[in-house]
C-alpha cells in the first residue's frame, strides 16, 4: 500500500489499486469520486467555495465551483463514466468557533454546500458525507476497493 498526500487545492485521479489518497481537512472539503466499473478514483481538496477572479497564478482547483467540474472531467478522461460515479464528502469544519471565536464567513459550511451544489448539477449522487462540526479530519481513499475512511483528530478511523 502506497500513500499519496493530496494537499490544499490539489486534484488527483488514479486507477492504481495499491494506492491510498490521503488528505487532512479543517474548513477545507474533500470531494472523493469513485467509478467502481472503471476502478477510477479521484480526490479534490477544496480551500474556498467560489472563484471570484482568476490570474495566471490562480490554482483553480482550490475552489469548489471550478474544481468539482475539473475533477469530473479528469475522471472521464481516465475512463470513468459520470452515470457510474458516486461522491463522498468530508471536512468543512468551523475551526474558528472551536477556538472560541466567531466564524463570520462560514467558509467550511459554504465549501460543503458549494461542492454538493456542483455535484448535483452534474447528476453525481453524494452517497455519504461527514461535514461541519468543530474538529479537523483525515480522509483516506483506498483506490483498489473504493473504501473511504475518515478519522477525527484524536479518534479512531471509520468508514465514510
């Protein structure tokens, strides 16, 4: 088993069955897509809900609105079919509130809402999700089986 860390704003698509895609989340949201028929897995690490402007330095996959579309396109390029894709979401915590502050912008909540909205517009069902709350999470996506696990910091890993 090999682990590939997916960092903020990254998007990865693979068919390597021995690979585990892993990402760490706070207010960011992970979008995990899987097509069991093609054995294709994709993972997107979203930092912000919507892209307001773009420059040459902008990494568009750090935004949910273009990022989800790009992930789906990469999945299709790798042989996945949209009608067989399913999604799992994790993250979107309100860490400022956990620290005793006030989360004025609700970035975590908005990240999760925008990801769901984009997936719905592409007719991709969200089969499970663990979003919100006030704690960070680690998500692991086992490519060979399509199994997705999540571990809240300080707790045991469990299936998502």
